[in-house]
């Protein structure tokens, strides 16, 4: 059987990884400023993570959600303490799309409505409900298309005020749009969304799949605005590569048996991985580190030739170039062996390294990036 060919592949096959480094079959070393798409939070194969997952696997790896799972309870407890929403409840699942899909369901069960307000440039996943709320018609199949989603321009307060009404089920916002090219939702936008949702009994959802889990320099990027959403979806960095996701649910939503469910979600192994991630984030103070390293990179990159601006916070940066970024990224990868990310805007390159990125590694990136940009800017001049 061959693979269903839906991914445009870099011609590299990593076989080993550690921290912010990867190695291919020939032993060539790569620096990872992409984190496997914002997934690697504590660094590849962190020893504590490997140990915790191995120990768990030797005890019990999986049982369905029909039994008491103390590892899931321990994770909910620790996540609540660390993330700043200790009174929320946790529902566990397997991917970012599933977390958002469940967010829309919880919201709709709550107020009995269907209309969703989403933002232009958004990405919320590829499953039925959330792909309809994703601003990319190319990935919305006819069966996914529905009449319930209203898209408004990013950070447009007047459009938000016009869109949210007594029919609105939920407003869904990425604190920093990832795929869209790292656009930060303004404090005023969050605060207006909160006020309007309260006024109309609509539900405010923070899609924190990419910008959450410390990547912004706070646990959640909505925390910069002082706003408390009703539902928060998490995935990516939560498991450092282990497929695990969750929905954090405000106490005003009352659970009912059978309301949500999953076979694999919240299994012992996934919870051990997620606990290991939180333990390392705490022990190594990685959220403060991400804030510092993000500022360091942002300041340095802003002064580079050919850079228009740098958007974002912490270690989620959108570097806007004067030229399309594909040639720059290819040269960084194939000549200097550095992974970076793209976005839906061809001029915006994304940096999504591990939160544990070392300053020495940031400096290597900065040195090589300068070389590449000097060359490309000279070629255009
Ligand atoms: N939401 C956001 C903001 C994302 O960036 C992504 C994935 O890139 C998703 C949801 C979907 O997550 P998954 O690919 O795990 O389904």
C-alpha cells in the first residue's frame, strides 16, 4: 500500500531528536525552530518525559473511560493549578480539531443555538463543525459547509458588535492566529467579545491549540487581556508529540452522562505524557523562559535586512519579509539545516521552537538567518 499523498514533504527523514536538535539517517544535524508545528514544547525526547511515559507503559497504557483513572485526575488537578483556571473542568480528547469540535457542542448544548462568529484568517481544524469555522474554502468539503458561521475581519470591534446577537451560539478566537500568520487578538477585541457574549448569553471560546500551553509567555495568550473565556481548547504542546488534547470548561456548564465522549481520549499513557510536560514546564520555568527568548529573538530579527515586521509573543513569532519566504526557508533548511514554519501568508514565516530553546541555538538561527536575508535582499536590489 502507498501513502495517500496529501502532504508536501521536506526531503528529510529525521530518525533521532533531542532538545531542539534532529538528526537524519546520514547523521546530519538540524536545528528545530518549528517544533513539528508548535507541538514540541519541552524539547524532543526530554529525559523526564521519556522516563514517565516508559514507567506508565510498564504499568498500564490504556483502559477506556469506563473506569476510575487516577492519572487523568492528577493531570486535571495539576493543569488547573498551573494554567490559571483552577475552577474549570477538563474533558480530554485526542487532537485540536476534536477539542474545538467539543467546544462548539458544549456551547450549543448550553444555549440551544447554532450561529458561530469566527474570524477571517482563522484555523480551527479539519473536522465537520470546526472546518466550517475555518477561513479556508479549499479545505471545506460540501458536506462540511454550513450556514451557521459568520466570518468577521480580525480585531474589527465594530464588525464584532454587529455580528453577535441573541442568535449567537459562540464566538471563537485564537489568541494568536497561527496558520493565519501570527496575528494577535487585541485586548480590546477580547474584552468586547466578553462583554457581548455576556450580554447575549453566547459562549466565548479561546482556541488555544497553538498559542496556549506557555507558548505566548503566559500559560494562555488570552490572559494578556485579563479576559476569562468560557471554554478553552488545548492540544499541540500539551503532549510534546504524544497525541493528547483537552477542553477546559467553565463551571457554569453542567455535565451529563453521555454528553461528550471518546475511546482513546485521556488514556493513561496520554495523561502521563501530559503530566510530564507540565512537570518540566514548572521545573524548568519554561513559560518565563519563552517570554524572554521571544523578546530576544523579536528584537534581533526586527533589525535584520529584508524584515518588514515581527508579530507575536513569546516563542510564537510571525516574521514578515519583503520577499516571499519559501526560498528563504528552503535555504535555511537545505543549506543551514534549520527548520522554520510557513503560514497562509506567503510573506510570513513562522517560528515555533520548543519553549526550552537555548540562547546559543537562537544565536545560531540569527546568524544564519542574517546571512540568508543579506543574500536575498542583495539579489532583489
Ligand atoms: N486550532 C488551531 C489554532 C490550530 O493551529 C490547529 C492545528 O494547526 C488546530 C486547531 C487543529 O489541531 P489538530 O491538527 O490537532 O486537529
